[in-house]
C-alpha cells in the first residue's frame, strides 16, 4: 500500500499554484508571470512547470526528495532526460546584474548573469532572469517543447483559461493576441519535432510574444511573493526580532574575516535594487567541490562552470582557463526549507552536499584533512572517514579564502544554526 502510494506520488512533478496570500501584492504583469510559472501545460508531456524544479515550499529550488538525495539533477518532462546541475533557487535571482567584468589592477572579476555559469547574461532582454526564462521551455532535458510557438500558443490561448486569472491580453493589450495556425502546433507534444515558421510576420510576432512571456516571468520572480525577506534574520537585522545566543555567535563567525569569512562572498550589504542582504555578491568562485558520482551525466562528470561559458565569447575567451570550475555565489536564503523534516536537500551546483553541517565542515577543513582514497566518495562517506575527495578543478581552486578556517566543532555548529535563520517564513 505504502509503496504504491510513493510510486504514484513520484509521478506528480508540480503542485498547483498555491493560493495567493495577498492578491494585492502582485501587479498584473506579475500575475501573468505567476500563472506561467506554475503552468504544467508548458512542457512537452504536460507534466512539468518551472515550479517542478523551483517550488516555493523548498525556497524555489527542487522539492524532489528522491533526486536531492542522489544526483540532485531533476528529470525533464521527457522521462530519462537529465541536465547536469541541481536547480538553484529562483528566488532572489532577479537581483543579479547584467553579466559584466570589473578590472582592478591585474585582477578581472566577473559579476552577474543568471545560471550558475552566468550564461543568461541579460544582454538580450535587459535582465539576466528574463534571458534565463526562455531557456527551460525549449531545453530538451527540461520542459522540452520543440519550438517557442508552442509556449506562445499555450499562453495566448490556454486550454484551461482558469489558470490565467490575468491573461496575456490583459497585460500586453488585446491587439497583442494573434491566431496561430493549428498545423504549426500539432507536434508540440513531440520534444524532437522540427517546427519552422515560414511566414516571417508570424515568426516575428511569435518571437515578440516569447520575449514578453519571459519578461512577465521575470517580473513575477522579482515580486515580493518570491522575495519576501521574511526570515528570522531579517526581523533581527531590522531590530524587530530576536536570534538565540548560538545563532548570534554563528552570525559573528559568518562575518568575521579571521573566522568563517563567509560574508566575503555571501555579502551582507544590500546589492543593486535590494534594501536587504541577498547573501551573494554575484561573483564566481571554484570552491573545489568534489564530483557527485550520482550525476546523471556519469560518475566522473566535472562541471566547468563559468570557464566553459567564457570560452564561447571571443571577448572573454582569454579569461576562461583561470575560471574553469567557477560557479556563481548563490544566495544562502531558504537553505533549510523542506517539504517534511526528513526530506533531503542538496547543496552546491552538483548537489554533492546533503547537509549544511557537511558544507561548513568542508569550508573549515578542505585543505587540512587528507584526500579520500576514493575520489568519488559521497559526503557521508567522506565525513565518516575524515577525508575529502579530490576537487573537480584543482588548478583554479580558491585557496585564499577557505579550506583551513581553524574553527572548532562548536563554531561549526553555531554557523549552521545561523544559516537556518535565513529561511523565509
Ligand atoms: C527540470 C528542472 C527545471 C525546470 C523545469 C526549470 N528549471 Fe530553472 N533551473 C534549473 C537548473 C538545473 C538551473 C541551473 C542551470 C545552470 O546553471 O546551467 C536552473 C536555473 C534557474 C535560474 C537561475 C538561478 C541562478 O541563480 O542563476 C532561474 C531564475 C530559473 N532557473 C528559473 C526558471 C524558470 C522561470 C523556469 C520555467 C520557465 C525554470 N527555471 C524551469 C532547473 C529547472
Ligand atoms: C570565496 C567566496 C566564498 C566564501 C568565502 C564562502 N562561500 Fe559559500 N559559496 C560560494 C560559491 C561560489 C558557492 C557555490 C559553489 C558551487 O556550487 O560549486 C557557495 C555555496 C555555498 C552554499 C551552498 C548553497 C546552495 O544553495 O547550494 C552554502 C551553504 C555556503 N556557500 C555557505 C558558506 C559559508 C557558511 C561560508 C563561510 C564558512 C561560505 N559559504 C564562504 C562562495 C563562497
């Protein structure tokens, strides 16, 4: 009985949109984006929405206990197809600036963009999250629709209009809605279909609508619903709430340069439009995270991160070698949000870590403990054997700001306690 129940639950890849806590908190464009975000019809098999991998109840990252416990990559709409990274939080992502570089003497630092390698630069639609939002619909390992016309048709003419309390026409004007010949969308359920729009005017309209859908999605992602800043830390920082003594000690360790030094990258100063700390400076770093042997791309898969993206841009290619394995500094908000107390979470780009205690111990002892004999040892195995597996990219690993923090076990526990204060209510 139990087993049947679990198997059935695994097929459900997205919960319906939760009820709006405060409908007045979203403007009409954000309402449209919200409907798109939770719409499972926008995938090849009708089984996957953005929220399937970015669920509000787990801080807009993956709610899937089964995947989090292992490879951490979420299966796409077409079963058996996987990408190579763990879904990061889609919350607080809209504060990232357009990808750019900052020159300081001989140093060049890359800042901003969306995706862990910054490749959704914001150069197309003006913000990284709008650029990013066009990716998943057409990614064969994600929502897997074969052409943008499929997304546009299903948003402009939803089969279930009740999913769209605010319609595309409400936001972009009645004249923005147009008919799409049925023949063009007949194969939208086939991820591998080849669809071409011969009519240039129609193709241009589809492009424009696809851009507007992405812009609306990004508007929702920028809303207070997605970025509530409602954690216990925020209340404490605003002087209207309390933290325990242990949590306050953890905060001191987090910020002190000669202790955790975490705030060097997970900065506490508000960035960009935000009045609050996002806990990232949107730069990129290679922390030396080991491989995750459960990665669907194979046990020995290594993730080249920003370096691989820079290689594709003639302006930036010369910086690529030094940034192999660098990933964007993520927000630290909502790290401990889970569907149930015993549900798994996964941390870092490949989900190698399953516990915050393991992450903190790694920052503290990466360069102190011996290398594990097994380069593919899991976090649990490494902790048990008091070792760390080799990093994915040794040459570019940051050895200045982490790896030997000289924290005590009590310090580590305090840091973990502080991290848990960053969950939104
Ligand atoms: C199958 C799972 C999956 C689905 C469905 C999905 N995403 Fe993601 N999302 C990911 C993964 C994995 C990444 C990181 C990919 C990378 O860095 O290459 C990501 C990255 C992001 C980011 C960037 C976060 C950051 O820190 O840079 C945002 C924002 C985001 N997704 C929003 C969306 C939206 C909007 C949709 C729907 C249109 C969506 N996602 C659908 C898995 C998914
Ligand atoms: C040199 C910059 C830097 C410093 C210092 C730093 N971090 Fe990070 N942090 C990162 C980057 C980059 C990532 C993502 C790395 C990856 O995915 O490979 C990350 C990821 C994390 C994650 C995983 C988040 C997630 O959603 O997967 C946690 C937790 C974390 N850091 C906590 C800390 C703590 C606690 C400290 C201090 C002990 C700290 N960080 C210090 C750059 C830094």
